[in-house]
């Protein structure tokens, strides 16, 4: 593990958690960076929070339980990336010299690791800037290519914003979009999907793991339905092909087993920074046999099979490749570790606090994303009282607004229960000590906030809140 240079003033800051990842690495003590005088005024409250929060003996930063928002770069990933930020700076598209060749070779190795994680051939992986871009290109690119004859798109009400906004854009262009509702457990109904299919459905986009509630959609069943019923419908109208199946797997890749062939998936969006890789890179799986066609969103030098022009960033791609390789090798270990911690957290919280709702199906569920509503407590007030714990009261992308989460609303939660929810994102580097600290802190804070809640007092007195006529 290299120490970053520059006259010994900067040391790589490693916590006890990141150390776990590098076997045999020498332990170095936590050390703060010296802050130049000129920058002192930039540091506000954030700095104070980051400095003072502590758990156990060595941590100096808040506890991070927001693994759906992003994950830290695994030190082994950083090790793999560094040569491509220093000596090995060739453009992977330069064909005439060794600098280009070595970058190209590294990119292709990474591409193979990324493909292997989902049972795909390296040639089917189009490198992008992340899942947002992959989702945009899958929906818009495919719909625009097949749009002359097929004008219908199906997606769900609980997709990530970038899928929903791409679908809205297609509506403006004249496409018809069905936004499938979900059941109260967050799963789609296969009957409703079947009923929504039309002869002119060009693409069905259904996410693999939901980023707010961790629910896993039945991908293999969806893939099979599109191959049978979807193909029959198209054929009956004299149209070729079946509806293409796209899945946003940003929260699923590297966490649950995925196989594009077994699941009948034609397009898949992947993101590096959700699996301990760097931010700003991702991929789109695009099936070659039978070939999926799409209109590129970015035109230029014809890189990435002409579907995504632009010079690749080898350091990011290599980091993503290493993160994918590690995720494949360690998936079982990670899953067991994360399941254990999620169970421990949930058991402690549900055992000590009454009136807690578990949001999302408990069986078809990725344990690293646990969403609970602490009834009669405002999620935002809870977050304010938990300054030394970083978690989210909804999707990271919408938590800036005080609107209740549209995902929780789609499950049928009322505004109050949606507002009282917290998402616990547990990852590879989360420790038992952290989870225990979080549980005890939440128990205390919920108790304190409920002491101030007239609603909770009324519930304790046996009053059914639904029977109350509120004035004003
Ligand atoms: C389900 C889902 N899709 C897409 C994205 C966007 O991914 P990226 O940050 O790689 O653009 C996210 C990130 O929050 C996500 O959770």
C-alpha cells in the first residue's frame, strides 16, 4: 500500500476498516492532514463533525452506513489504479506505440473482469461514466432505434430517477410509457407486467435491487415472460423480436448472483462506485447474440463498438475491473458478513423499539440495504440527532428535498411513515462495533424524541390515530 508522496506532509489515512482489506499490510496510525492557513476559512461545521465523532478507540470520522449512496475505494483497487495515474499514462486508443498498447491491455483485462461478474463476454461490456449514463443509453438508445415500429416502454414506479427521467424524455418524443405499480412489499406483480405487455413494447426496464428498500425483483421470471409472451405478442402483430429486457443493476452487481443468459437480460447498467471502485465509471451490458441495436447518445471517434465515443480513462476502468474481480471472488464472504451485521442491527432495534415498520419484502431482499420506519418520529429529526452516523432518510439523490420518498409512497406508506424512515446501508468495511454503536444510539434517540411526541403518547394511551378528526 503506497503512501502518497509530497514531502511527507500527506499520509494515506487508513482506518481500522480499510486495513482489514489488505492482508499483511503494516498498520499506520490515523493522522490528520495539515490544513494550509489559506484554507482554514473553508472549514465549517463539517470539519468539526468529522473531527469529533468517534466510536471505539481509533475512528476519527463519523460511522458510514450509506453504502447505497457510495462505497469507499478498496485499498487493493487503489493499488491497481495508481500506475495508470503515473507512469502508464498511454491513451488506450493509441495503436502505434507501447504506451497505448499497455493501457489497452489493462482496459481489456478489466473489461473481462467486469463481464465475468454477470456471465457476459468482455465484448458485450460498453464502458460508460456510470449507471446514470448506462440507464440513459439503454432506454433512449434502444427506444430511438426501434421507435419507428415499436413505441411502447414499460418500467416501474420505484426505479431510480435517471430511469424515470429517461422515460419521461421518451414520452416527450412520442413514446407511450407504462409505469408499473409495485405491491406493498415493493415487488412487481408478474400478472400486471404480463397485462401491460403490448405487441409494440420495445423495452422493459425493471431494476434488479432497489436502492432505497433493497428489494430484489424476479429477474429470471421477467426474462422468461418476455421471451414467451412478449415474443408471441410481437409476432401476432407481424413485428420481429421480443421486448428487450433492461435492468438497472447498480445496486445488485457484485452483491447478488447475476447471469445475463440465465436471466434473459439484454441490457444491464453497472456502476463502479457501488462496489468499492472509483466514481465516474460504469458499464452497460449490451447483448451481442441476438444483437441488441441502439442509437448512441454520444458520437465521435467510434470507441466502444461505436456506442459510446470518447477516450476511456484507464485508471478508472482498471479500478472498476479490480473492484469487479474482488467482488466476484469475495461475494460469498461479503454477503455473509453483511447479512450477519444487518440481522444483528435489526434484531437489536426491533427488540428494543416498538412501532417499527420494515419496508420492503423480507425474503426477496438484499440485506445490506435495510429500510425501517420509526413511527411517530421524524426521520429528519432522527438524522439531526445522529450527527456522528452517516445514513440516509431516503434515496441519496432525493434527500435534499423534504418530499416523502416516492419509492416508499409507491409501497403504500403514508407521508408520516415515509418521513419516519431510515435506510441502513451496510458494506464490506462495516464492523460489528459500528453496528452496535448505531443500534444503541438510535434506541436512545428514538426514546428521547418519542418522549416529546404527543402522537406517540396518544398511541400509548390506546387512542387510534385514524379516528381523530384533526382541525385546521
Ligand atoms: C439504482 C441506481 N441506479 C443508478 C444510479 C446512478 O449510478 P451512478 O452514480 O453510477 O450514475 C444509482 C446511484 O445512486 C442507483 O442506486
